[in-house]
């Protein structure tokens, strides 16, 4: 299933009811016709359905796409292209645009295959009603990318030069994107035999001074958990992307969910500090990925970037980034002149300087067991106590330094409102649309979308909560994981609004809940 939304303003979400439903079989009609607007249009393959649907929808068109591909084009695989041509004509997309896209996609398949598909496009457009697309305002200097592609671009812009991963839906696009582009920037890509090998390779590359990343989904994150603890213990910068999907176990590989939050925050034995951030849209995926590298380098610990299937594979237009204007952070390098080098020196902020293996006077032991300031293994009580405090002091430092960072959250303010909405991650678009609709109905409501989840931006959240009587927390999981995190940190009783169907929220679902709470 693919959904497309076109607008002359920025479309924050996939929207609600359908103006046009293109169904390729009876099952698609039965599953999705309920989402069609009363005056919407239904296009279906009459060869794949057992009845007509004119009585069900007054604007319905049955076209024998399957037999047309066989008999008119002589190429059964071109059925989808007849559908594309018919649909494009129905909504007013010009023939030249459609042909340009098809040529760009299929030219490598050979002239015969290309021409058959172009013939199918023309046949479909000739069968459909001819309409003209209304003039839409085109914003210059925009790129159209998926969430995963934006992460790839953000990682490369941040200076990532080593990527290790293992294919897993819906994170595989990141591995493929890195394999396509990273070598052009002097980087390397490694596909490990599993997730454990992949994260181990990323840690090793970072240890020798290379900005590194890995990406996975829930089952793979489970396998990576011990190594995340190792990066925390050895104080090695590392970025881990978790493109969440429904769980537990192998769950829903191709459906969305926000149920890995507790795993990202707490999974692993011992007190292993990590930073957790969650982008809210495709543009956010680019900038929050850069931020993930900056935070990992600054605080020398793992940073987990949480997306999910709907955001990872969502395609949006975003302004062309000003790469030259980006701020990049690199780890604190050791000054190896005189004296003894202490890799894990106890410092006021928990951050110690790093040397690169092979540097004269910069030798140290990078241990996964508890160690002293030199890195030598130690089980002395006072050493463990000091080192635990040192490592976790990084989060205290981060909370202070990031307190006023505008990347912590997105906010729509209303000082008079007594109803507030707090969200995280990919719910951003649906909530944004819902807030705008609520305001049109004169419902006073304010909204905060958290991007920094650990450490929480407590000053910003506390300021947002002032004066509120009700706080609504929509999230795509069954157990209200973020609502419970807020409750534990701010002594509030949030109203949880949970959905665990493998599908994202629609704006109307959130709007109805806001109306109920208000």
C-alpha cells in the first residue's frame, strides 16, 4: 500500500480520508474503501474483482488493467504502468512528467522493456478522463527524500566515514544508501554476518578515530545491547539508529510502532549511560542525525536515534540543507606532550581526552571491564564508585549544556491554554495537523514534540506544563512508555492515547481525542 498526499502548502502528515482509491484487487477495496470520502473516486481492476462497485461509490471506474496489459501491450508485467498512466491522467499529471520518471527508472533495463512500459503509460492515459492539475506553488531548492535517505545524508555530512550493518526491515535502506554514497567520500561500508559483528566493527572503527554508525530495528537492537554497554564502559563515541517496527520478537517487519523506547532508555545490564533522540519528520532525520554524531563525539558515549517504519520510509520534500553552515563537533583530543596520559581521568564533567591508537605517549587499555584512570582492570570498590559517577556525570553535563538547545523539541505555544499535547517521534505530523484543526475550532491547546528523550529537557518540559490541567500523550505503543517516563519525571498524570495497529495516527484521530479532553 502506498499513500500520496499533494498540497499547495506543506503537508505535515498523510492526512485522513482518501480523495482517490486505486485498488488492484477485491481485497484492497474491502480493506480501504471505508477510508474513501463520500465524493471520492474509486478506480479498480475489473479483471481482478467479482462485481462492479458503482452502487458502493457513485464515482467508480472499473478498468480491465490485467487483460489490457496482456492483449494490448503484450507485456503482463506492465499492468501497473497502465494503472499509473490512468491515475496520472485522472488527477492531471502531465504525460511528459510521467514519461520522464519512467525513463529515469527503467532506462537501465533495456530499450525493449522501456518502450513497452511507455506504451502502457500512454494506453492508460488514453483511457482515463483528461484533467489539468491546479497550479501549485513550487518551492525552489527542495529535495525529495525518505527518512532513511535523510539519515544517510546527515551521517555523511556529519563526517561519518565508516558504516557497519546487517539487513533488517525497515533499516536496510540505510545500509544500501551508505553502500552507494559513502565510498565517494572516502568512507567504507561493512556488512557483518549479524548485528553483533556489525556494531562491534562500528565500535572498533570509532576507537581508532573514525566517526561510525550502525542501524537496525528492534530484533537487531536486542542483539546489539551488550555492545552498546561496552561502548558506554569504554567511552567510545557511537551512533545507533533504531528504525522501530511492531514487536515483540520479529513482530511486524513492515509496520510501524514506537515500542522500543524503554529498550533504548534502559536496556542492558549495569548503569550504562546513553543519549536518546527521536526525529519527527524527514527534515528532522537529517539534522538530528548530525546532532547524534555531535553529541556522541562531545560526550563519548552511544547515541541512539529512534525512528520507525512510517518515518523511515516516508518521502517528503525538505529545503536543501546549507551544508557549509552546519556545526560539527569532534571528540576532545589528548595533548600528548609531557606527563602521564590518563585516558579515563576523573573530570568535573565526566569527559576525558582521547588519543588515537599508535600516537606516541598515548597508549592506554580500552577495557570492557571496570578499570582505573589508565584503563587497567580494577575491582577496587572506590574505583568502581568513581568511574560509575564519572560516566554518568556526562548525562548531567549534557542536561546542563543542552538545556536551551532549540533541537530539543518543537513547540506551538498558547499561554492561555489549559490543555496540552506532548508527543515524540513520528507522531509529529499527525499531531501538528490536529493542533491546527483544533485551533480553527477555537479549542485552546498547546503542543510540545520532544526530540531529546534522554536526558529529558526538563526545563523546557516544566515550562510547557505550567498552567495545564490536562496533558495528552499520543504514542504508537500499547504500554504508554513515554507517558510513564513523563509521569516519573514531572509528577503529572498524563492522559495516554495509544495506538498499536501497525499504522500511524491520522490527524482526525488525534483531533477527536483533543476535543474529548478539552
